[in-house]
C-alpha cells in the first residue's frame, strides 16, 4: 500500500505541472469536436428511434409505473431523451480515454520517465496500435456491461457504484498497457500484472469512483436536456483531466514496480 500511496502523491503533485495541464487541451478539443458533430447529426435520430421502440413495446407505460413507484414521476416526460444521453455517455468517455491514450499518455510516460527514472531501459513491448486495440477491446466489454446496468439509474447511488467499478476495470486495462508500452517488454508487463494485479485494480477502482462524479451531471431530469451542450462539454473536460491524473498515477506506480523487478532479477529472462 505504501507504493500505491506514494505514487498517488507523486501523480497529484505532477498534475499541476504547466506542461501536463496544457496537455489536456488537445484530447479535450478532439473529443469535443468529434461529439459536437455526432450530436448535431445523430442525437435527434437516436431519440426518434428510442421513441419508436418505446411506443411499439409499451415502454412508456412500464417506465412510467417504475418511475412513479420510485417517486420520480416527473421524469416520465423525458425518459427517452435521458436514455439517449445515458447511452451516449460511455461512448463519449471512451472517446476521451482513447484520445488520452494516443495523444497524452506517451507524453506523460516520457515526462515521468525522464524526471524520475532516467536510467530505466526502454524495451518497447507495446505500440500505439496495441494501445488502441486494448482500448477498443475493453470498450466492447465495457459497453455490454454498461447497457446491463442502465436500469440502475432509477436509483442513482447504485448506478454511480456500478460506473465506478466498470471504469476501475477499464482504466486498469488501458492505463497499465500505456504506462508500460515504452519501458517494459511483453514478458515484463505480464509479470507485473500477475504480481501487482490487486493493487493496480485498486488504483483503477479509486480512479473509477472519481470518474463516476461527472456522470452525475447527466442525472438531472429536464434541466439536463436544456443544458445538454454545456453538460457534454463539461463532462468531457472533467474526464480528460481525471484520465490524465489516472495516467500519471499508473505511470508512477508501474515504472517504480518495473524498476524494482529489474533490480531483483536483472538477468532473468521473463517468459
């Protein structure tokens, strides 16, 4: 646990470095531009499609009775737009995560490596394509689980807990790969995952819990619909900042663990 807390402190301090703060701008602008176009072109079509499904399968009566039983009858009139937003939210977040992995993580790893691990050898067991593949593969699993947990949004605390756990798993999967892509060989990365999986998942869950907070912006009934462009931009910006901190935390922890691994067994070929 000392290594987890130490790397958290290092990440917190490093996040305020001007270069790292400026680094958040490009992923944010890329994600914002992409989703501004997609929302403009497809949001109304998605709402119309969901409205048709609700009409065909008596969804309005069923959702209305459930919301009334939960004391949320005022949401009956906006249930379809809210579902559309909740369906789009994970796609927005994963988009930000992929842009962070491709644009920011190489710079984060280079920044941390040069300042704190200047003698650590680069063995390049990963690649940009591997990072994208890891993110996309995790995204498919994540989206399936996300859809299964959508009914939990009728009770917001359970929804936020589920979101934190899902993001904990996904951030661990993606960030560990990105943090070690340049410095560790494939065998070293696998060895570190076997040895440190529990602590890496803990970091992911803590960051996933923080990542659940921007999702609360979307659970606001009709007001959320009126402020959709602002809320979408704010959520993407918060996720970009949180992913940069998460990337720093994983990078500090993983590079320290890698340095210790090579110190303990410098001459061992990991297979």
